[in-house]
């Protein structure tokens, strides 16, 4: 009986060894399925051996050396189990720390928000040489993980699979093709901003049109000068907006396909006929963004038509200039006429928005004291508590010292921007159902949205690099266009490494190496020489 048990023990050991060989061998891949059966058979045979020789096994465990060996073996198994558990957790719950200044290797809030809200699978196909696949995996693996595998990635070497490359109309190596619900978008490279913009385009499908009003000295949308808007226009186009200009004096009405109408920094007021055309556009569910700078001289004519239009939608434009004495503007190399916002009132435009924005030479824009027709505007940008709305423009333009005048000026925080949304008063009725069709469920009226900001400089090329300026403008446009899923903090450019210094720091940088450091060295040398003489 014992001889048979010994044979079973050896057979069980051999079966376990065979199962391991079958598991790791690659010569006959089909044989790997037998590995599990061999392991089970081996364990059963070894168990039978232990049962048949239980007295000898019990005696063996009673010896001191055996106990020490068992403790050592158990310790090894425990350590291996802990390592396996840590490896499993790190795979399922991995986390990385990005120590770069602009979080260059971390996905932005916008990218995460888009990936987490995917409602259907997105297929990304990378066409590149096989040895360069790892460059894309470093970035796209994060996209897969955040999307909870809603976005999947396939890697194709066009040299080895020319048929796939031809079907994808491949033009260059390093191309990523995104496919979503029959729509396709292409992007070259691994830059997060380009990948996310391509993802936005393939998800949104249709291209929305934004019109910039022209004819009143507004910002130039194609100018690359400091005062131009070419950079913000490029940012809008990257999120699948089409930009057009609109000389409303030559057109009877705002085009029906206008997703948003932007009036950016007009130098003169609108004609009454133009204001009426914009009013009709809003009445039927239009979206309007007004960036209105304060007057640059006391003799400038007031914006009567545009101001009345905004007042109809519960938005009041102040006849003032916001002065900020908090000193934060000096960190950006500007003066007290540059109010800075760090905290923002609750509003969808600035949801989870915690970055600094600056507004060179701004006026107040606040909800009107009396609501208009049940509409209620909300402030979404405020200056610091150390600011006020200065109404003595004559002294300000004459560069005389200004101070807060109780009863005339408005103490901060001052509202720099406000927005309103309401059901469109004269929205077109939905088409009647065809004969035999059931009427559609009652749907809410199209919504009119209006936002006004008391400065247009903050979105110009010269100031767009200030931390949150670009994101704030883009979030405002996306809210107006009812694209709330795009409201977020966008990827940062790795090249944007701005160093901001106070006036005192700038003075030290200039005079320190020239005066302070040589005098300090001379003083140390004179002290050492004096001690040696003594």
C-alpha cells in the first residue's frame, strides 16, 4: 500500500511539473488548455499520497528542523502573496505623480470630462512604425483608463499592413484616426491638446458657426498683433466652431445658423436698426456675448442702443472704471487699473474654475436692479474686495490720484461680468406631426442666453496667456452655445513658462548683480583684510 502511495506521490509531482511546462511553452499553443487538467490531477495524486502516509507526515512536522523549514516556506509564500496583491492593486488602481509646472504629463480636466461622458465606444487607430508605438501608448493608455475602456486603441504598422493604411487614406506616419458613430477625425502626433480637439470634433459632428460683429471698431479676428483676436479664434476653431464676421449694417438680420453672436470691444455704438436686428435674434432663441470696454475719454458718446438692448435682458453696464488696489495686478506687470479675479460666484460658466484671470482696463457689468420680464441675471466674475468702481473718470484720464468716494463709487467686490438665460419670447413653433404620427412630447421653448463682460482686452493676443483668460472666454462661449460638456480647464502649452515678478523683485533682479552683489563681496573682503592686520 505504501509503495503504491509513493508511486502516486511521484506521479502527482510529475503531473504538476507537466502543467507548468504546458502553461509556459509556445511550441504547441493549443496544448496550453491541458495545463489546468494536469495541475488538478497532480494535486489530487499528491493529496492521496499525504493521506496514505499521514503518520510519517505528522512525525516529520514534529521535528524542529521541519518546523523551521515550514515557517520559512510560509514566510516566502506570504511575501510572494503580498507582492502579488500589490502588483494587482497597482494594475487596477494605478496612480502617477506629475511634478511638471504645467502638468504636462497629466490629462487636463477637459479631457477627463469628455472621456468620462462618452455615451458610445470610440475606436482610435494609430498608424506608425512598430518601434514608435510606445510613444503613443504613454498617452493613449491614460485615455483608455479614464474612459473606462469606452475608448479603445489599435496599433497598425502601415508598412506591414498597407491595405489598412490605404483604407484609412493615410498621408503620414504618426497619424491617429478616431472613429465614432460612423464619423472620422484624424490627428498627427501625441499632443494632448490636438488629440482632445480631434475627439471633440468627432463627438460633436456638426460645425457650429460663431459670428463676430464688425463695423464699429471691434476686435480684428485675423490680426496677430497684441490687440488682435487671432489666438482666441484659433482656440474656437480647435473646438469645432466655424468663425465668420458679420457686418450687420449690410444685412437685414442675424443669420439663423448663428450659434453665438459676439460683439467684442466696439468703439462706437450700434445703429438702432442693428440693435433691433440683434434683439429679434435674441427673441427667437439667440445667444449673445458682449465684451464692452470702458470709455477711453470723457467725451466718448455713450452706448445707448447697446446698453438698452442689454438692459432688456437684465444686464446693466456701469459708467465707471474698476480700480484694484490689492497689488495682484503688479504680479502680472500691470497697474491698479487691471482688476484681477481669483474667486468666482456660483455659475455654470465658472464651475470648478479656480485660476486667476485679469482684465486690463475694465468697467462694471452687473445684474439690473429691477428684473426684466421675469429674467434674473447672475454675476459670474467679481474683482477683489480691495477694489472699487471709480466714477470720477476725468481725474482718472488726467492720471491724477484717485480714491474711493463714499456715495459715488461702488466698493468691491465689483461685478465684472453677468449672464442671463430665459425662454425665448418668440421662438418658432415645432413642426406639426405628419398624418398618422403621434405628437411629440411637450418640450421646453428654445432658450435665449446673453453674457456681458466689461472688458475685451483679456481675450486679446497680448493677454490671452494669463493663466485663466483663455479658459474663461472659451467657457463663456461654450455655455452660450449650450455645450456645457466642454466647460473645463483645458490642456496647457508646455512652452508657456511665464515668470511673474513684483516691482520690488524686478528692481532687485536689475540692481542686485550690478550693485548689491559687488558691494557685498567688497565688504566681506575688507572685513577679512582688517582681521588679518589686527
